[in-house]
C-alpha cells in the first residue's frame, strides 16, 4: 500500500498564565475545625484537582484504621495539582459562535452550521437526526506547572445578613452563613493540542459509515453546500483559492474497492482551505482567555509543529522530541481521500 505523504497533523504546545481559579469542581465534603472540634461540612468549594478524592485513612484512639474525610491541610497539591478541564477550554475557544444544537432550526439549516469554525473544527452531534462531525481538534487539559501546582490556599468566609432577609432550608431564621474555598494565587499552565488533517479535510454527506454531517438530496444540493463552505473559508481567510470540492464518491486512499458501494458523497477541503482553518485555530488559541469573578487565565505563548512524519512514535513529538519539530508550513497537507 502506497504511503500517504504530507502534513498529517498540526500540533501545538501552549503556555498560559493567570491568577486564581477559573474552573471550579463544585462543593465537596471536608472536615473543618470549628470551635476546637473537627466537623463535617459540605459547603467547601474546590477547583479542579487532578486525581483528588476527599476520603483519607485515619487511625482512631485504639489504633484501628478507618476511612474519614480530608481536612484542608490534607490536600497535597503536588500529588493532586490544579488543572483546567479541556471541556472548559473548548467552551471558551468557540464561545464566539453561539449555537444551540438542541434547537430544531439547526437541523433544518445544517449548511449554516458547516459554514462555521464550530462546525468545521470543533464538531457536533445532532441526536434527533443522527448528524455528526467528529472533532478534528484534540486538546488536553491545561495542567498547572510544577512551580504553581502547590500554591493552594484555604480560605474561610462568611456571609452576614438580617434575620428578616435570610432563612435556612427548614424555614428557621439565620443571621450568618459560613463557607470555605480552596483558592490559588499566580498560576501557570501547560497544554497540548493537535489538528488531525484526515478528520478536518473530509465532510461526509453519506450515512453508510455513520459520519453523515447533513443530508443532501442530490448532486446539485451537494455542490451548493460546497460553494457556501468555500465562500465562508474565502471570507475568513482572505484566500480566494480556498475551496470545498463536492464529489458523489470519495474513497479513502488505499481502499481495495473504489466503486460507489465503498465510497461516500461529500466535500473535500483543498490545501488552501485547510490552511485557512489551521490559521484560524492558531488565532483562537493565541487569543484564548477566561475571566471569572475571582480569577483569570490567558494564553501567553504557543509553539507549532507541522508534523509530516509517517512514524507513529512521532505523534506529539512537540512534547517528546521538540528538537524535531517544524514550526512553519513547508509542504502540502496530506490528502486522504480521492474521488472515483
């Protein structure tokens, strides 16, 4: 089988900085020292901590071990470091394009979804119609670096108010409410991302391989959608050579059979079109920022690798072998599909 040549992925190494917590994990149960005695509370807010559990093994007065709740000073930030989840990152990367995928109107206007960075890179699933596009973007969690992972701090807070304004859940009056948080100061993060050229370049209109992005009724409709995608890419990339090309029978290179029973109707993005989306993703990553009420984060720098290696060991070489990376596009993107 003839090897596929060209750039197979565009990989990114990302460094970000900030202060405070931007991705909370919600309330958890802990033991807090109250008036000289440890008591269980369930209103302590924790950020995302890698591998954290709130249970701990303790020994009672008789020397027997039992499972209890952690206390704030039991949290080891070297063992359970701070991170920002990739789901949170994806949300903020693409929040400029506001889509409600549950809206029935979306399924009726799928060409509008495909004419967006969300539709082309992030991907989507429309359960009612079984339309979907697998995300071409792999992105890791933003992990706090070793220098900042251990900078957590326990804070005890209270909220005061008149008895007329506040009541407990049972309806009795209260004047104060105690709660606590684990917070962070200065933060630094490291993350990695990768765009799969194979997943990015082909948009299927066929249901036989369970990756139909939308339904087109005939070749004319398919070409009309391709033309709209081309227009969108040419506009955002200022590149008139960016094209989405429709064909009624795209087959992956290396397939034994090339007839219509083994191919798919769909759209293939040409080299210029792929480059537009890669540049767009670079822009989104470079300008990623998250601002919350008590914390912020922004990307400080990114490095890129236009990875054309055919070796499986070179996957994410920007992380393992940064000396082998190519930081600018010096060849074409790999082409995985051809029309028959």
